C-alpha cells in the first residue's frame, strides 16, 4: 500500500468519524428539542432530596443539547423505592426521565429488601451534587439529649419507610447495640418527620445536616434540638461534639459493619436515569451535569443557600454504586439479623 493510499484511507476514516459524531450530536439535539424531561423526586417537599432535585431541574436543561424543559415531580413513598421502582420498570427508557432517590439504593438491594424491584447498577447514573452528613436529632423536651440517653430511654423517632436511612439506622443500632429507638412509620419525608417532632408526635427525626443549616437555623441558634449522632465514618469538622456512628461500635466487626451501612452517605444526593437509555444520550446527560456543576448561576444558588456541594461525575458514581453492591454473604446475613431483630415500625395515627 502506498503512502498516498494510506493517507487517503486515514482521511476518509477521520471524515467518517467526524460525520458520525456530528450526526450523533444532531440526533441528541433533535430528540431533546421542545421536549419535557421529568425529574422524579422520591421524597416529599422540604428535605435535601427535594432541594437538590429542584435545584438541578432548574439548571441542567440549558446544558442538554436541544435545551429541554425540566419538570420536577414529587413521588414520595416507601422511602423513595416507589420512585426507584417506577424509574426502573415503568418510566421511558429514552433519557426523558431523571430521578433522585435514596442514597441507600444499592445497599438495600444487597440486603434483599422486599420493596426493591430494581437493580441499582442497571440504572445510568448521571452525577452527584454532594455527599451527605445525616443526623438523628430530638426535640429539646425529649429525655434523649445524647445518643447514650437512647440506651436507657425509649425514644420514638419518625421513619419515612423500610429501607430509608430514617428506619434503617435506628433498626441497626437497636439490633446491634441495644438502643431503644421506637420507630414510627408513615411519614413522607424528613420535613414531615421534623414537623411531627415539633408537634410532639415523636421525640426525634432524621435529616441531613445541610437541611438543618439551610432551613432550621432558628432551631440551631435557639438550642431547640439535640443532635444525637452523625451517620459518617468520622466526625464532620462542623459537628465536632456529635459522635460519628462508627464510634458506637463495641468491636472492630461492629465498626466495620456500621461503616459499610454508612456508605450511602458517599452516594448522597445523586441523580440517575433509567436503564436502557442509548449510550450517546447518557453521555450527553453526564456532560450536561458536569457543565451545570460549573455554571455560575447554579453555583450562585449553592452559595446563596449555603448548601453542601461536593460533586462527582456520572462515571465515578457508576463505579461507586457497583462497588456498594459487592458485599459478602456473611456481612449481609449478619446485617439482616440486626435489621430484623427490632420491632417493625408502628404506623403513625391518622
């Protein structure tokens, strides 16, 4: 083959690749142009899932080819598994449905939660706005002022459903360590749980530290609440006097198990789309998420609300979720024993 022939072949291949890339980009733009993309939020209004879900819905559209309109829709229920199952099995598999659901999606799948009707790694993960620090808190009138008080005082706490951190964490601590959390189910999100606490229906609730900083500054300023424990591997610099859950383990095996269960905090407030979306649209959505994360208008809202922001790309997030799904059967069996050893959550009275 002559040099001229080789150069001609290379030029032809390059032209073909550029044409294919251009056609792909045009196809994506044509698909999204004039389209409504639904953003399904697995928890009710007021909490951090809702905050980040609506924040991303306001900003990501202009970075997607074709600039579609984003429509935020609340779909609370079963600790967000209602939304997760819908996105997995019912929602269109074309890139027109996005969602934000429980950070424990992969964990609950590994544990065999009966509410799970999905495979977490089959979702196409788009990006993370932030990792999260979740805390259990009680109202100032509660006998439980510290986590140690929960070992000697029955402490009713609000739950958003089996598989959610608000139920999983107290179940695990009851089963493993002997705390006396009394789990009261039937709440649609952290805001509803905190309102129930304020009204005296329950003593405590679970929410993110970010939610408290953004929407409950008066509670913090006026000492209306007690912070019992933060569900992290180590204490946040912002909460130096609140024990990290891993510290409560009595043995190294306990600490390792608590660390594994707390791993959902690394997934935090992440976004996904359905299985089966064409690869080029997934790539476009991930690129749009990354571009949004650098957008001055988006960052301005983060700064204005003093919200946590610790982004992760979709590719990295996909690997993180896959790794969370890889857990030994022995760990699963032990954790299932603890999670099933406490009484089932009572339903709140209507």
